């Protein structure tokens, strides 16, 4: 049941997914806190369903750790400015909730739509403004999205390799070795990505046109989303 639902989400038109993500991303800063909490809970559930069985998990844990760290810093700054504890907790908690929902939205989009299909949607959207050069922005964005799971995978392998070769390292050693090694690995893979783009003939406008088909279910999902989101922000 959950696999069929995830497959149905991935079959949605990427233009709909990208458009809804942009609209919801802006709306998350205008919605009431209760609506943001409901949207965050839905996005977390959707992330877990879409990331089920994927290598390395969903990737939500480091994002949520970042939110906790940022909310702690925001709380400390608010207390430093002399804001009462209760008000500072409320302020940092609201920011943490909105930021967590925003990060989960981006994670859900990356799990639901492949980098290639996001590029096709972006090329379609940019074509009225950039003409035949729209494929360049689409290719750049698709490569950026593609690098997110690749970076996570390389980081996971680096950590495993360091733990096997050196045993337990101190926090200072990890903070020094892991970023430097990750930058080196990603720099080496740049040539591989360039060859892959050329071999698949993705370095031209022909590769970024067509391939999109709007269906009735896309219209239904878009209409349902609009009916839910518009009352929450108006």
C-alpha cells in the first residue's frame, strides 16, 4: 500500500511538484503556527514513505539536528538581548518549526522527483524568458540536486573508512579530516560528472525539451492543494 502511494506521488508531473513546493515554501512563513505544524507533520510522513528502503535513509536526521542547533543559537541570542525566557522560547520554537517544515519540503521534493525531471520542469518554466538557453539553467540545477545524495553517500563512506582505518577519532580530528577528504572526493568526481553529461547528450537544448505530460490526476492534486493552502494563508 505504501509502495503504491509512493509510486503514485513519483508519477505526478514535476511542474506540479516544483510549483507546489515553491508556493508552500513561501506560505510556510505566512501560515499560523498550528498550520505550519500540521504541514510539517504531513511532510515528515511523506518523507518517511518516499524514503522507505532507500540507501542511507531519508536524510531527515541531519536536517533536524541543524534545526535544533539553529534554534538553540536563536534562543541564546534572544536571551542575550534581554528578552524574557518565555517569549524567547516561543520565538525560537516558532522559527525552528517553520525552518524544519521548509527543510522537510525540500527533502520531500528531492525524494519525489528525480533531478532529471526537476530539470525538465525548470527548463519548461524558463523557456519563455531565456528561450533556447533555458536548458543551461535546467542542467545546472539538475546537477546541483544530483550532488546532494552523492555528497551524503560520499560522506557516509568517508566516515566508515576513517572508523575502520584509524579507530575512534577525536571530535577535532573528525572536524578536520572529514570536510577536507569530502572536498577532495567531490573534486575528483567533477570530471566523471562532465563525461556522464556528455555521454548522455544532456549538454544541449534537445535533451531538455518534451518528456512531460500533464494528466487529470495532476489537475486534481493541484486543485486540492490550492483549496487546502489558500485558506491557511488568507
